[in-house]
C-alpha cells in the first residue's frame, strides 16, 4: 500500500472491493508500477514472515478453567465427549436415557466419518463478538459447551432437557488464544490476509463499506491440531450471551 497505489485506488476505485479475489488490487499495482504481482500470495507470505501468532477466541462452558492452562485446548476426540455424555445423561436421574439411545445417537451423528465428521478439528473466532452477539450466532458454545455433547444429549433425552442440564454445568467462558502461524492452514492465512486488505482499502473511501468489517462477516477458523497451554493468553466470563438455539 504505497502512497502512489493508494492514490490511484482513490482516483479510480474498482467497482468491487472484495477480499476473496484481490485481482482488483493486482491491476492497480500493475498500472502504477508496471509490476505483475499476486497480492494475496504476497500478503500471506508477509504475515507468516512478520507475525508469530494469530490471536483468536475460543468459546466453551466449563467449571474448571484451570484445565485449559494445564493441558491446552484439544481437538475433538469423540470417545472423550461420548464418555462425558454417558456420565451426564446416563446417571439415572433422567428418565428414558439409556446406553442404547446413546449408541444410536453416536451412530446417527457419525463424528468419526472421514467425510463430514467432527473429529480432529478445533474451532475459533477471529472476532470474539461472534461468540456473544445475535449477529455472531456462535453463543451456543458458551451456553451449552461442546456442540457434539449437545447433539448427543438432545438425542439421548430431548432438546429441552439437554439444554437444561448443560446450562447447569459451569459458566460461559471465552479463552483468548495466540495460534502460532505454523498451526494456521495456508488457506486461512490467505483468507484473512485478503480481509485485512479489503478493509484497509475501503477505509480510504468515505462511502465504501467493507464487508469483512461488518458484524455479519464470518470470522470462524479452525486448526487440525491441539493448541498448547502456553498459547492461551487469557480468559473471561461474559455476563451476557445471545443463545442462537433459544
């Protein structure tokens, strides 16, 4: 974003300023400098070179936040969540909850399927407001905890009972994490690099709104590995959380 490139952008703004395809910026750079460049690749390369980590938030519900500072965040291991569902819903206090119903729920959801399964992924939001606001739509992680646990519960008992039980455990917790750039998928780095560029250029025009900066822009990301405990830099318990499943 040299002064000459920015000035040319302001003089002759493209019809569409978008993050997924930075061809509009490549064309401006060519006009100004005569140089062919892939801006998306260039931004991604420099993000990896110049930054140690990508800060994002992880939402959960827990009565033991200390566990995360000891062992970090773990990708979904279906067996662990299924054992937790067994302990919560099959303790004898909930009528109709049986091992057979849990087995049917596990089979129905298919968390271990190679395609479309749930195992091996850890989710975050780059904009932590996504975890608490109506427009963000991710508050269920804070209200009920594990999405897989909730899906099992609503099949073992029913939706209302599962919500009641899970809301009685722990409290909404947002964990602030520094994800090492080495754990970020290249596709994600390119995606967020494009969003940064879109927003930066839209700020040069008084009437141009950046989609990537709007409350409705998706900022979810995932990594395929556990996050070490020393990557968790803080946490808080939000007082107000919008429940999208209410």
